[in-house]
């Protein structure tokens, strides 16, 4: 895949994932609220199960968000490194073209 189209793909993908995480984040507050309501409706023996389940869901979502944040940072660092590498290659190619042109002025033996 061409570098620019790949970067556009990654950017679009990142925006889509961020949008989905934002949507789920707003729903996570509903989970806690509904968990509280459910705890009120069930017997005392089931309340710890409901509470534990809600805590697990919240914890797993927090882990997911943290993993995504780390991967996003790694992706951005890799893209920056790729951009610097490409700029260095372009610089080397430009230098090489200039040097090749200067050798053409030499007299052949």
C-alpha cells in the first residue's frame, strides 16, 4: 500500500476507534447506574455478584482504553519515525543526484 494512502487509512481507522470508544464511554456510566438499580431489585445474596460484575466490566473497559491509548501513542511514534526516515532518504537521493551531476563534468580518460 502506498505510504500516504496507508497513513490516511490509519488516521481514518484511529478516528473510528476513538469515536466508538467515546460512544461506549458514555454507555459505561449507564452500566453503573443500571447495576445500582439491579442491586436494589435483587436479593441481598445476589448484590455482591451484581456489584462485582459491574466492577469487572468497568475494569475491563478501562484496560481497553489504556491499551488503545498506548497503541495509539506507539502508532504515532512509528509514523513520526517513518516520516523522518523518508525525509532522510529524500535528502540522500537529492545529494546523490547532485553528486552524480558533478561527476558528469569530469573528462573521461
